[in-house]
């Protein structure tokens, strides 16, 4: 399915400074049993967010009303482990449209773009600046400008540019996806398949 | 003279249909594996587009993630799991895809049954909606995990769009010592590179240690390459590879085989080819390994102490949180740590060699009373070999039972969940928080270390038990 268009996002952000947040934490395997892409946001960070009796854990950031917004800011190596796209679905379904980190696991980065979440990789120093800014003022806003490829702390004007390849950027801005592109070259693919030895 | 190329370049370049300007390569996919968990939404997407499956003969379906490992002849009790298994069967039938569902003689873990049946071949591109697809790189294939959107993409177009990753070579020279298995080699490498040290790279393994490894061992190594962040790992095909493949049910036969062998022999890194990163390790430094933290990079030699926060690459806060979850402290010795569960199985260590290794330790000994052991073969073929080789008798005499094939406690999607707070020595691939069940504490290790824990009830150096034989 083609995703939402993404151009400029201004929002406060939810901080999660833990490093190596793996996709088993984002959504544990026991919640992967659905056959439709529905309701995964309810189980986002399930075991960090809820006690065994399903009561919310007060000290977890998603249960803290101080923090909200469409941007999730994570520690280094965000999204490692399992390839489950359910992790990206859960983040999207919860309401996030952008994840910021100093380092993303490869498969998670692809999955995010494929479901319409923009992964923004910043320098370790800028990540610390963002965490500090949110700690000082939880309502502080970030601006993610995809056409300009910049991320800015609106209160101070601190800004950094981020990388994304032109093809993916074009897709996100216009709401296209890879399958649309590939279906348009079907004849070429069929001809190539003929040349394969196995 | 042409430019020297790496093994990875040769296979990748042979599959590029188009290079998108300032974008990814369009890569043709030779083989696609699907399972019940990451495929249903892809089929829904396909229906939504009204697109057919382009080459149904290039996709193979097996049920593994969500299957019970006891009483597989009975209806699946969990309605959600049953629904997923039904969806896979329905979708496979609808689109004419080969399906080895629960109860099928060829059923088993996707990364065990693919190679076992000769579906995986050198020089192929192989994808599956599972990160441990890297396993198939053992055959000199480019194999990696993908998300569900990409599963849909491959079903619809037999291609995916990927930027070409950077290349890393990891060489391990010398000979491994007593009691050191391929699992120890890869756990050691990950402990040296960290859980994110190879992100953005595709790894080629080289050197004497891998040349001397069996295909089962190479699969274990390539399988866990993803645990250092790399997309995949591969090993150049050689005589060991060809001997393994020859005669397997779906391996090429006769003239087709004869034609492919000379091509496969070209699949190695040319002299002078360069890598973005070259790492070299000495096999003599590798002892049986065990993890103590909550990512696979947090491992050490089984006789070592848990490192201090200052000496690890992870940030101090994350490291301390990790030890706290495990109930461990810095500077503690791993030997003698209490163990409650032992899990032998998974796409990492669910093959016949792993059961042979486990049996070599438990033979003539008995399961410790405090241990609950789950021994789960990777496939029915492995299960049959265990029986035929007399391994089942050894296990039974030592007080162990064999379960039925599946992913089982590796990801604890079915009933095989380690209870909260309990310690499990597991031959699987991930020790993340809650991976083996909410609150479960996982110590990753080889089948020998698992067996040593199973008969002594605590973390034990398996070399002591080998000595006693």
C-alpha cells in the first residue's frame, strides 16, 4: 500500500535514550499473530509499557503525559534484531511519523520508509542536544524538513542536515512506493528471469 | 584485465536489472521463502493491488514460527496461531506456491529445510521475511531478511530495491581448540564487533577456520551475522558445499549440475579485490562462549568474568540496565551461574551436528534435576536422523525428551516460553529482553555449553566434561 506523503513535520518529541532498542522490545513476538495490519500500536513496547497484570508502568515514557508528539527520539542502534515489519507498523499505528537516532539497524530503516515513517539519522552530538532540549522543556518542538533534508530544534534554531537517497525522498514526498516502480518494469524483469541459470 | 571482484560483488552484480539514479539497485531474487508470520499482510497488499504472484515457482512456503512442538497431529489450540497457519495454506494454494505446512514430511524451520532440500544454491539471491535468512549465505548466496512490504514486492515483481551495502571481510586463521564449535566462533566475533559493529555491511568469511567447517557450521556462522548488524554473511562455495548439495531433492541434476559446477567454482573473491573493512582474528583466542547481557554482543569466554561497564562498547547506562535485567553484576564469574532451562534448537543450532554435539556430552550422564530441557529439531529430516543415528536413545537414557520441529522457544511465539526471571542456556540467536518469554533471561551458547549446563544444572565449561570421557 502506498503511504502518506511526507514533507515537513513539526512536533514535540518522545525521548527514549536506551541504546540497542531491538524489535522484540518494540513489539514482542507473541503479538505478531494477526493476519491484518491493525491494532499493533496497542502493543508498542508492550513489556516496557505494561506490567504483567496489564496496568501501565508509571515510569515508562509512553505512560508519562509530560511527553507526547509524532517524533520518537531513540538511542544508538535503534530497531536491531528481527526483521518484523510489525515493529514499524506498531510505531506508525501509535502515531509516530518520524524516528530520530544516531544509528539505525538496516532492516528497520527500510521497513520504516516502506510504511511511511521517516528515519532521521543525526550525529551522536546532535542526538545528545535533542535529548537535553527535551529534558529541559518537554514541549520543545522539532522540525523535520524532508525536502531540505534538515532537522531543527525550533526553540534554539540548532539544526543538522540528514542523508536520504533521492529516489526514496521522491517516493516519500509523493506517496509512491517501490512496488509501483517495479510493476512499471515488468517486461524487463521477465526478460531478465529468462537468463537466470536456476 | 578486468578489475578484481569480491565474491559479494560477483553475485550482486549478476542480479542487478537496473541501477536507479541516486537510488537503490533493482535486484532480481532467485529464491523467496515465506512463513506464516510475515506473509499474510503481504498477500493482503497483493490483493489490494490486484497483482498476481509473478513467478510462483520461485517462492517456497513453510510453517515454523508459530507452530506447536508437541502433538502436532492435533488441531492447533491457539485460534490466532491456527488462523495464521490457515492463511499461509490458503494463500499458497491460491497462488500456486509450494507449501510445507504443519504435518508435512518436509516441514521445519525455513532456514533448515531450504538448504536440506537443495533449494538454496551458490550464486543465488535469496530473501525471506526473517532476519536469519542470512543463514543461506553459507552456500555462497546473497541471502538476507526483508520486511513484509518487501515480501509483497518480491511476490509481485520478484525484485527488491536495495542500495548496495559496504563490504567487510572477517578472516579467522588457525585452528579452533577443543570444545570450540562454530557457534563459539560467531559469538566471539560478535563480542568483538558489538551488536551493531557491522551495520551497513555485507560480510564475507574467510580463512582456515571456515574452510575447515562443515556446511552445518557455516550455516550457524552466517545465521548469526545479522546479530552484529550486518545484512548477511557469505562463504565461498567449495568442495564441501558441492558434496553437501549433490543429490538433494531439489538440487540440479545431470547436465544442469555439470554446467553449474564450473560457474560455482568462479564464485570466490579475486586476488587484489578490496573490502571497505577487513578484520582478522586468531582461532587460538576463541574458547567456548556464553552471553551475559541482553544483546548478542555481550558475550565472553565461559571461564571469564562479566566485564565492567567501562570496558564495553555499549553506553554505560544501557549496559547496567542489561545486567540488571539479567540479575548479574560486573566482575562476577559466569561459571557456576544457576540455570533453569536448556533450549537446543532454532535455525542457528537445530541441525543434526548440533544434536550430535549435545549427545556427546550427555551420553552416560543424566539431566540435572533442576533443569527443564527443550530439545527441538530444526526439521522432520533432522528428527529422523536423530532417531536413525541412535542419538534419540542416548538422549532418552540421559533423561531428555525430543520435541517436534519448529522455531519454538527461540522467539517464544508458541507455547514454548521461558517463565519470567528464569535462566535459559539457549543455542538460539537472541538474548534480548523477553525474547524467550516475558521476563525470561537468556544465555546464548553452543550445543556443548548447553549440554554441559543440562547435566550439571549450572553454567559449566564443557571442556571439563570432554576430558572426563
